[in-house]
C-alpha cells in the first residue's frame, strides 16, 4: 500500500521510562571533568542523568533505549495515513491498545499494522487489507507503547551526543554550589548545543 498522508492527533500525552544505562559512565565524566576531589565521584551519576535528560530535551530524542507510552485522542480516518512516533530512532512497537465502545481496553493485533523503524520519525501504518479499529470517542483512548533510542548500550549513541552529555554534566558539577534563581541550575554550554543540533529529531510533540 502507498502511504501518502501523515496523521497528527488533536490531543496527546507522552511519557517514557528511564534507560537501563546512561550514555557515559562516572569514570568517563571523571576523566572529562578532571575532578580534583575523589569524594565527589558519588555525585556524578545524578549529574549524568540530568545531563542526559537535558540533551534529550535539546534533540527531542531518546539516546539509550527507553519505553515510550504515547496516548492519542484519535486514529486516522484514511487507510493511507501514517502515525508518526516521537522519540527519534524507533526500535520496535510493543503494543497498540484502544478503549472500545463499552469502555474495555483491547490490544490491537500486530498483524493489523506495519512499523517503519528505518525512517525518522518512526511510523505506523495499516497492513494490507487491514482497517483501523473502532474506539471510544472520549479522552485519550489510543495507547501506543514502543521503544525509542539508538540502542541498549552506550556505544550505540553517536560520539557527539555522548560528548554533549559530558559537557553538560561537567557544567552541572562545576556549578553545584551556585545559588541560582530560576528554572535551571546552569546554562547549557554552547559547544554542547552545537554538537547536539545536527541530531535534533524532526518530530516534536
């Protein structure tokens, strides 16, 4: 089937899990930041997680594989429409669930749809001779659960993004004792922004 249209839901919500590992280790950051106080090593995992989240926000993508839960208000009306999935590189779709007319949650069989994991953003489309399920027209009745990220290991993440994480984490470490009024503890180093910008995902929700 030839797909020609990209579908955008009117309403949506998006949540994701934390990755099993981070794109850099405490030892990596220790070498990058040239720490002078060995006792500070225990602080590094928190800075690394915060830095990874910052780079993911900058690029609108998952670095290490994470489970996304994307809830949307409706499905396409046309058979040639595709649903774009936020998160950058999509590894797989776990389930697609919907609330039926009686209010019961149903799992839509994987044979009904095809997943494009090559394109960015990743996309879902109807399988041959399949049709979209009927669902309850209230709230966010469609739930798509999928895995997004470059891979399960840090080595899968491009070197530029790992360096950007190191830069942001170093900035957070160096500013750890600063008193700052506002939403952020430290500004994002501009070099990290330059490194991350080519990897910014196309789809932003």
